[in-house]
C-alpha cells in the first residue's frame, strides 16, 4: 500500500469518455489499497479557448484577471472527475488550488509555489477518499488566484507529492515513457526504464517535451520519485530518480534531444576589450530575451566575433537590439541565421568515459554534417547544425551510441 500522486494532462481528460477512463484507472489503484491524490489539467484545448476569449475582449488583458479566467478550466475537470469516481462508488472530493491552499508568490500567470497546507488532503485520505486537485493554480497571500504558467500541472503534482511525502508521483500523458529520442524521427528509439533527474532536466531543457523542466527540478530538489506513464495503455513507464551509484556500468549516452526553435546571431569586428561581452548581452537581457549558446572568437586584429543563439520567436527583436549595439560598439556587421537546429547527447555515463565528443563529431562528420557551435557540460554535449540535417544527425547519433539496444554503449 502506497501514497500516490497521479497527474493526468489535458489529452488524458480531453472528453467525458476519457475522464470516465481515468476514473476507472484511479479506482483500480484505490481497490488495491493505495491512497490516491489526483491532479488534473483542463480538458485539451480549453485553456487556449479561454485565452482566445480574453484576446477578443482586450489586447493585453490584466494578468490578475487572466489568472481568474484560465484557472476555471481545471475547476471543470476536477468536478467531472470527482463525479465519475463517486458514480463508481469511489468516494472523492475536489479542491481548487486555493482550497488546498497552494500558496504562491504574487507573480500572476507565472507564479512560484511557496508553501502547501496538506491538512485537508490528509484528513480526506484518512477517511478513504480520493483527493482531486486542480493543477496549474494556487493563491497568493492576498487571496488572489494565481497560475503557474504553461505545464504547471506537472509542478502542482510534484509539489503535492513532496508536501505529502508520497511514495511516487505518476505523470500520465499521451506517451508511455521517456524515449532515447523522438520515435517519430528514429523508428528504433527505445523507451527507457529509468533515467536520472539530472539527465531528465537536461533533456527537458534541450527540447524534450515529455515533462516540464520546473517539475523535474522540483522533484530532484525534494527527491520525489517521478514516473511517466501512458493514460491509454498499460505499462511500467519510465522512472525518474536519483543517480543509482550501485549500477556499475552506466550507458555513456542515455538519450538524444533536439530543438528546431533556435536562431543564431553574430556581431563581427567588436573591439576585444574588457566589458565587450557585457555591452553585447546586457541590452539583449534587458529586452527579456534569453540567450542559449555563446561562442567568442578573437582575431589577430584584436577584434572579436561574438555569436549566440536565441529562441526563433525572439530572433527579429534580438536582431534589432544587436544592430543598435553594433552601431554603438563600431562593429563591422551583424548577421543572423534562422535555419539552424540544436542536437544534444545526454548521459551521466559521460562523467566516466573519455572520447564521447570525438565519437559524436565522427558520427556527424561521416554524414557530411558541419558543426557550427559546440556547448558542453558534465553530462551533455550540444551542437548547432544546419536545420536541414537535423533528422539525419539524430539518426546517426542514435546509431553511433547503440541507443536501440538496452544499456547502449558501456
């Protein structure tokens, strides 16, 4: 018997029929004697519908009112799921974020959780009830409804699991686990039985859409065992947990992540003087544009070329800012490229294996793929390449590191 927090996303509760199916699943776990807390998202498409309504009324809605509006989607789902559970003889009680009292800061539309009062949930669990909580939302110290940002239901589930000291937090979605890479790109992509928090954080930050990165960070911080499972088929899914030091031979590479939403900017011929990097990046930061990879090359004439990547949606704005910076610094030119992609290999096994970068670069070279930028960490190597070679690169790396085989390369 265990205490489980189960989260079901928008696709999993997208229709009343699917909500009924979720109720069946939850009741089966309850029948086995487990205590269950369920966190649900709004029905798929509902949040977008609510945002569209707001946009039709006002070009830039007040964030406080947006939170009041978009939090209603989850309120519908918790009520419907509780009804479906009660219909099956499985006693249940629904709670909004404010009723549970998921206390957040005052940052509307992107709030962060400060504290959770788990008393009412524990009382219901002791009485044999299933607790159904609205994901994605909370309340600030002034009593205002707040929301946690896109994908915030994952964070809600992990936070509740941490507060309740749950045995496991199970994230049910439309995929049956975490794969070595996207199966739509590589047919032989394999579902991983387990992966470390560190690896999953890297995968999420590098483009894997399976889990929200904040949720994985939260789980790692509070050591909440996290499992990704399918709502639509049975299986053990993928367990995300601390690195197991008892495993003698970790695979060198656990997975390959990629991101098509990258753009590259270069400012050339900048004087190579202290503070130049700051003068380039500070205006970009002030424009609320996040920078990813950075490369700086110093030439023989004591001038430098400075290259960095941003999200493709930020490219035009970043280019305008950089052109003004170029004029201020007396740079030779500013140019950009939106036809790039980032490919990354991730694995805790890199810590104890030499030559991983060489193997990666050789695999790409054999396919005639040029590397434009490189970034590394202890457990990750990322490269920027021409976007048209993205899928070829992913397939080549998946094969080079034998990721189609359990254990990969050791």
